[in-house]
């Protein structure tokens, strides 16, 4: 386990203590910021609206200087606030960092602008057949509150105009799909066929290329300070420094966002209302995240979701993407003239919905469970464990024959189906046994395989936290949530861990 992973585990434990301190609304991992400079030392970032002198606070409000040997760094900033108004120019070819607007058709055949934001970048879906899409935030395309697939998206002034007028050329595509949860805020625009575009971000006087992607969540912050930039429709080009990753934010003790990248502006604001959907890039032109929120106070912080999270969540609704890059500026590309690409008034949303229906239902069920678990301390622990090990577990099942054999012989796939049904049907419970063997025994056998062939970190977490999962046989989803709210005693966990 590297240093950042080690601190992430400690940070997740620290949340249980730090979020109980009045005024704390966010906790992340980042390099300590002292006397206006970032140091090379990683710390647990603790975000508060206002720092108070020690003489003004009670003992219950004092933030510890360290937690399990890791220093804390108290940062004064506000919580994420969606920044989804006003560069209103039309850019052709289309490129990232430029304004977009959702256009609502009025009864008299005119359009009116209902929402504004920024087009982040251009991508290609890796489905068969693939299509060219623009990437932005879900809340940008939600207009006045309804996220409507097939709704026109354009680059336009706020003036109304007829769909039969010359201004139709300002429409670049239609709303395809997306999601807005505590994990991610992303949506795709199906771009019009024959539309010209650049795989770059608008800037003045020098545009900059999109050269790839870099996931801070997967690869960590490689250096301090780690500089980033963005170009949005509201504030134009700005620069900042990564203050933390894996940040969790709460409001009124309810988790609002997790795994957020927090960005400190180098000066002024990093972003403001209208910049939502901007791509955040490092100095090499690699996309590290998708901007979704601003700080409502005067600190100027910006908030983004990691690019790996964005892509993973889109894959979950059957829309995996590949970011399109370029080796030179102003290298014009053109959206293919195909029926599947369609245009703003030829979208078969019903057909798309049917083809992805099963995947979308399962993804939204997972999101429901995810969000509800995060409202309990014990649930947050298990969500953290899932996020930490999900890729390794999937790889073990797909590539290790011994693990795959144990997984299938002990009903792993059927266990997942049972779990989906339990969430869908409140009166249904998990089975007490599977093909004659107790539920706990099946869970234990699968856990043993993961412990034996997985990493040391996976084995350690299974030993400490895996056993209580075997006790869930025969319980409904409501009963499972009640157990988590009540908390699973550490003594019970340790006693049962011996069985593994």
C-alpha cells in the first residue's frame, strides 16, 4: 500500500470523528498548505466555512492537529454549489471550454434558453455503433429542472428564435443521457452529423490541446504543487492547484458529494456560475476531471469529479466513452454523416432507452443503495471498502481461474441477482441458504478465495470487515439498513473474523 492509499484508509476512519465537529463540512487528502505554499507532506484536509481563534471555540470544536499520525490541514472554504451564465458566442468548429445552452421549444415554434453551462470536451462512445458526443454536467442540461432526452442543445444568445430561422445553425446536438448523484454529475450531448469540431479547449490568444487523461483518484497526486487549468463560459481561462482528492462533503450531516477533487485558485476565482461542465486539465493537457461546482464563499475554490469516475459511471448506463485527443491545434474533425449519429430533430430516444434499459435500472438501484449506505457511519465504511477494492475483485473473478471457480460454485452471480431483487422488493429477504449450504458458508468460501489470491490490503480488510456480511442471510433490505444504523459491534466483528 502506497502512502496515499494508507492515508486514504485513515481519512475514512477520521471522517467518523471529524464530521461530528461543528463547522466541518468536508474532508479530503492533499498536500499541506502552509504560509501560502504547498509542502510535500500529505495531510488530511478539513474544510470549514470559517476558521475561528481558539479563544472563540469550545473544546468540542477543536480540530485535532493529527489523526493516527497523519497531520490535519484546516482550510477555510465553502461547500460545493452547482455553478450551472456569460460568454454567448457561437464557436465553429465546436470545441471544449465554450458555452452551451439547453433550448426549450415553445408552443409557437420558438426556442427559449432554459439553462447555460460549458461544453467540456468531445468524446466517442465505444459502443457498437459508436457516436460522437459532447461531455458536460447533467445539471447543465436539466434546464428548468427536467432532464429531457432529445432536447436541443446549442450555442446561442438568450434571445428567442424560430426553429425555422437561420439561427438553427447554432444548435449543435441533443441531450443523450447522464446522471447527477453524489458520485458524479455528467451528461452527454449527441452531436449533429456533419458538425465540425476540434479536440482542444478554447483560449485566448492560444488554444490548448487535449492530449489524454490522468486520473488522480487512481494514480494519486504525483507532485506538490500540482497545477491545473480550465476554460469556462463564465470566467474564461483560470489556473489553480489541487488542494485535495477523495474529498467527502456534508450538509446538515447528510453526505452530498464523495470522491471530489478540490481546487484552490491561483488567484481570484477558479470558476463561477456558468462554468459547470468545463474540463479540468493538467499542465500537459491531460483531462483530470469534470468541473461541476463552485465555492459560494469568497475563497474561489472549484470542485470537480475525477475523470476515471466520470467514465466508470457512464459505462454503468451503457455509454462508455473514449476521450478524443489531437496532436496539433486546429485539426478539424467532422462528425460522421450516419443515421445512428442523427441530428437535433432525428433522435430516436425511445430506441436508445430500450437498448440500455436493463443496465440503467441496475445502475440506479446501485446508486440508491450507495446513497442510503452513506447516511450511516457503518455504511460509509463499507462504501469506502467497496470503492477501494472493486477493481481488484472484478479482475480476480475475470482472470484468476481458481477465484472464478469458487465464485461461480458458491453462487456469486446468483447472490448479486438476489441482492438486486431485495432492493427492488422491500418484502423480500436474502436467502438463508444456497443449494443446501448456509448463506454464511457461501460468503466465507468466496471471502477465503479473495483473501488467498488478492492483495495484502484486500485480505486485511476482509479479515477485519468481511465477517458481518455473512450474517445478512434471511434479512430484508430495510433490516440491513437498520443494522447499519445501529452499528455492528467491533467485538462481534472480531469474533466472527476468526471464522475466516
